[in-house]
């Protein structure tokens, strides 16, 4: 009977140790997650055509700055664009802002 109780106490001690280790790891993970630097989110706005003559020039500037929103005024823009990660393209609305591919295939590509 004593050997059975010793096994039971060892089993309980091991479970408590496992739970303690798990809780310690969870707390460390939470601390590291909280204090890990987050990537900077660019909150830059780029306006076409008031700030940039073409949509692509505004996209390039936003991408170089780490991201941003390219706002395109109403009108038809005759250019081919290449949209890059971190850049949001925002027109004034449906049937108001149009990008035409200049007769050179597709008007846009995303990366």
C-alpha cells in the first residue's frame, strides 16, 4: 500500500510540475508577444493627380515609404499599374474613377 501511495504522490507532483512549466511558458509567451516591436504601419496618404501626376508614381512612393493609401480622383487614367504589398488603391467610386490600360493589355497587376 505504501508503494502505491508513493507512486500516486509522485504522479501528482509530476502533474503539478508540468502545469507550472506550462503556465510559466504561457506567461513568457504573453510577455514576449506584448513587448515585441510591431512593424510600423504607414499611415501615409498619396493623392492623384494633386500630389502625384500618375497612379504608378503614387504607388511607388507609398511602397517606398512602407505602405499607404493612394487616393485617385475622379477621371479616366490611361496607364498600366503595378500594385505592390502594403499599398491600398482607393478611387472615388464606381463608374467615376477608371484606369484604362492604354491599349497595352491588362491595366493592372498586383504583387
